[in-house]
C-alpha cells in the first residue's frame, strides 16, 4: 500500500464498490487515471491483487475490506477529498431467496452505503457524484425487458422483498422479478437521494446486456453459455450488447464530468433515458426509501425476527 504522502497529483479520491470483476474491475482501471481509488469489497486477496495491478500501472489505490454498513471506514483510508462513489456491487439470483441474497438486497446495500447518518455522505465533498448500476429490465415498456421476457418490477414492500415475496402477475422465470424489482427500487432510491441531498449528485447508468459478468454465476453451465456467448450475439439481443470496458468508460465520463446534473439516468450509450412510470413517481420513491430505512433500523437494533439473516454480514 502506498505511503499516505504519495498521493495522486489530481488530489482526488473515488470509492468503487465491487471492483474485482466485470464492470467494477474495468471501471477501476479507467478511474485510476483520475485520482486515488478506494476499493471496497469482501475478498482481501482479490482486492490486494487489484491494488497491486493498478499501482504497477502507475496508479494510486488503497483497499478496504468491509461490509457496506461500515463504509465510513473508507474515510480512514482516504488521503484526499472523496469526490465520487460508484456503487457497482450486485447479484442476480436465479430464484427468489431470503436475506442476505434476496433480490431487494442491492437496494439495501445502496442505503447502507450512502445513508446520511453513518454512511459515506458526510465524507463526500460538496458537488461529489454518486453513481449506481441500474437496468432496463425494471421497466416493462423498455425493449431489453420485452425481448428478455421480463415484466418489470413487482414491489410489494421492503420487508416482503426480504422474504422473497412479490406482487402477483410477474415473470414466470425464477429470480427475474427479484432482480427487476431490486433495480426499480435502486433507481427510485437514487432519485430520492437526488431530491433530498442537493449538495451531492446522484445518477444511474444502465450498462446494457454484458456477457461474462458475475451476474449469472449461479446458473448452470448451459445457461451461462447461452447468456455469455450465444444470446447476446443474436438479434434483437445484439443491439443492446455491451462490454465491461465500454460501460466503464461511460461511468468514468459521468464521475469526472462536473457538468453532469443530479437525478439523471443514462443508457448503455451514455444517452439520457427515463425509467418506468412507477419508478419516476416521487411518492413511490419516498415509500421505498422510508420502508427500507425502517427495515434497516430494525436490523440495526435487533428487532427483526422473521427467520432470515441479518444483512450486516453481507458486503
């Protein structure tokens, strides 16, 4: 690890969660050109290797092994002002599951990462930008959702989502509603944060259909092959095909552009896009935020007893 006096000439620091594979890994190699990186994840060996690889290319990086409930610890690792946070970590379960791998979990991670009381918000400089990886599948009217046979988000409540329960009438594919709903709630939360914390900028990026990421790691070998190789080469899927490197360039452009406004959603080409009608409803955004914060508060105080794990064990 570099000496604290050996800082990036730009005098800036950026946090990246989930940086050891896929879009997060590609983003790390793009973003290291712009400042010191604070790499946040659970696997010490992978984080250390990434840090070494980045520094071998002349970059500046430190890593923090922690769960997202303790992201304030990154401030102790930072030697420069934190001007950006990229929330990349996420999973795509193939079946509805309970905490900590429930489909709503990425939204809970998001709140843990940036909530005002104990998260990173107090440590971000004014004007800093916070970005999230979203997905078109939350909107049943978007072409990527339609061609994949998805029917958008089916949010019932934060607590119901933790139990793997969704509104009836969604997709017949196991886990799909969980994933789409988590992305819908993540987008809603990002827009809620943009409204309630005007000193910072909160934006989301839809990376497109990217083969060979870790999202389908729980699938069998046939499904992984179909998704990672065959499916994304064929029309109409190929139109939305992208790569971690292409997504990383878009993320980097957004994180380093001071003119980017808050509450903006970008597609896989870096163009402005709208999310689902429900997600854009401020009342829905407020509800998702209030229910998630209440649920996390109950976890924090040990008042939840529904047979699922405390999410603080998940990073």
